């Protein structure tokens, strides 16, 4: 069995990817510091797949501990999710984001280099594009000045990986996600941020469940049809499957260059109000929400051109927006 290290593997996207990898026959090793997830996710993964992944609680900012860990293991590939990920929080806590997102990446790459490990998949983001001039956004769209420290850490991360690939024996694929939502069909794993949610769908679900009094819609004066921001919402299970496709591309040496980029989205944008209305309709309930001021770091509109991922990676989003919104609510009700 091929061995894969998944950093941040008990997080939202990481846990769904671990499930897909195990179901595809990989032996998975997880590193997570449990800063934004719970250890119980490990048991849930086992319930879904019947296999308990190898788990180590480790802070990837701790260089000596990371070095010790890598010395004791040999991996066929590394998928790097571990990072802080909230746009709004990054504006308020920039140093936390630079320390957590950049230092951990450098520590992982340094140890891969020392151990002669060459296959690396990076969890990137559509935030690297800022507010794109043209929609849908292609991989060749210019990288603009980031709108948030979070977005900047992803830009810097890609630069670090690209330059390392040029200088060393590293092959890497950076996957630029649009907006992951939804949960596994079993409702055993899903998006459960610790504290107040920073992303739309967990806040929607917690409002529907009565955990939050009301949902805040950040801004109604954007230049969009209904005045609210537009995003490309992709089911997290589709996203997880893209990581498997990327890993297998590297393992089979099918990559056309040492550093490749792919957008992961559905190719369709939905506004915040449209998401609220669809969530209400699919799940037969009403949400209490109010319009508030725009949030720093947010852009007007972003949705993906997915042609490259479809043709080159052989991957495409299969799940509908309705199924993603229904699975998110099923997951919330299961808590």
C-alpha cells in the first residue's frame, strides 16, 4: 500500500480527503494540532471506512518535532492542508496567519527535501486571484495584490513551492479551491469550526439549528444582481476526489511540469441571498438573517473556469448545490 501523509487531516477538507484516500486503498498518516477540529473526527473516519488512520498530534510550527516525525516515516506523497483559513480573521490577526501558514509549509517542505520525498499537493485558494478582471476565472488570470493576509499566505505559499520545485527534486500540484460546502453522505463528518463560524454555510446551519440567533449577511451593495457577494460553492466530497486525482497524477509521473495549478469549482456562481433561499427550500425551513456592513477582505464575485481540471486532471464536480446544502443540514442535525 502506498503511504500518504495528510497534514490537517482531521480538519474539514482534510477528513473528507482521508476518507477518499482510504477507500481508494492508500495507507493514510495524519498530522493535526487540533486547533480547529476535534479528535473525535478520527473515530468518525474509522466508522465510515472501517480503517483508523495513523494519527499524530503535532504542531507543524515546531521544527524539531517535525524533523523527528519525518525521520521516522517514509511517504509516497504529502497532501498539505494544515493552515488557518478564515479571511476575516486574517485581517484582524495577520501575524497568526503568516506564522501558521508559511512556517508550517517551510517546515514540511524542508523535511521532505531531507528525506528525498518528491510528491506534494498544496491546499491553495481562489483568494490568490483577488477580484479578477474577468469571470469565470482561469488559471492564467493575473495574481493581484491579495485582499487579505489569508489570501497573501496562499500566494506566498505557491511562490515558495514553485521556487522549490525549480531548485530541488520536488513535484507539486497546487489546487486552488473556490468555496467548499456540504458534508459526507453519512453525516458523520462535516464542517464544524470551533468557536464562531467564519464561513457562510456553518453559520447558516447553526442559525437554522438555533445555536446562533441570526445570520449576518455581509453587505447588500455589491454590484451584483441582488447586491450580495457571489461565490462558486463546491461540494467537499467532489473536492476530496480532486486530491486523489492530483496524487495519482504525480505518482504516475503524468504531470507536464514540476509545478502545476488547477482551479477546483463548479463553474457557477451563487450569491449569498441565493444560497440562503436554496438552503431554506431544500431543507424546508426559514432562516433568521439580517444585512450588515461589508466585511474587510471580501471581494465581489468569484467563480471558476474548470476546463483545465476537467481535461488535464480528469476531474469534474458531480454533486449539485442542493445536495451539498442538504448534506450540510443533515450533518448539523446529527451533532
